[in-house]
């Protein structure tokens, strides 16, 4: 008789693996940061911005095109300041334009 491994929920898997638990934590933190700055971003830009990876005190936003990136570059100092006031250790926000092959 072939024995199949029992399936586990995503929550169980993350609890059993420190690496997955950390990845889940970073993903939730990145999403929370985007929510925290959402009120500062013009409504017409919001749909073209996604939360990206966190690397220490640097955070990345993934943007749909160069026009959104250009507008956000102007806003970076205020976005960074807002996050620091909210308690996040953010020294810089990087922008990555998502290319068609990244989608």
C-alpha cells in the first residue's frame, strides 16, 4: 500500500516552516504599508501600484508604467516620511516598473 503524505493548510505550513512564516510576515507588512500610504496617492494611480518586497529599511513598489513611476518619484519623500510617522523603519522606497514579461 502506497502511503500518501497528509495535506496541510497554508497556515499550518507557514507555522511549521520559519522561512515561510517570515515570507508571510513580510508580505503582510508590505501590503499594510501600501494601505497606509493609499490616502496620499492620487486615485487614478492606485490601480497601477502593487506592494513589493521589503529589504531591510528599503521597500519596493511595483508600478504598471513609467508615467506612474514618474509621479511617484515626486512623492517619495512624503510617502517615506508618512511611513516613518506610522512606525515603519523605511529609509527608501524603490520603484520597479513592471515589464510585459513580468506580468
